[in-house]
């Protein structure tokens, strides 16, 4: 188990660096996990980097652009998972 954890801790910065080079991503680092989320592309012909556009009509709504909303988020857990239901001691 410790070998797997060590491999994940070593591989996660490499994975994050590779993701940042490949596309437009935002990286959030916490003490329990690393989250990589997509960002809008500056050269998108639909939204031009704004992340969406206003659709017309009597009640205009903001529609998310597919340049970021169709891509998946990545969450890498660091360390052991906490016990979701700790039982009280007797």
C-alpha cells in the first residue's frame, strides 16, 4: 500500500505538469487532493475566451461553451481516505 501511495505522490506533479502543457487547465492544490479543471480557450471562435455567450430571445441566458464545459475534471487524492463514518468508542 505504501508503494502505491509513494508512486501516486511522485507521479502527480508530473501528471499536473503534463496537463498544463497540453491544454488550458486550472490547478487547485489542497492538503487532501489536487484538482485539475478545464478553462476556456482564448482562441475559441464561439466564446473568444469568455467561457460562454448570451443566447438571444426575450429571456437571454448564458450558454456555456463546449471548449471547456465538455472536458472532464480530474481529482487526485493525496494520502489515505478518511473514514466517512467513524464509530464512537464504547
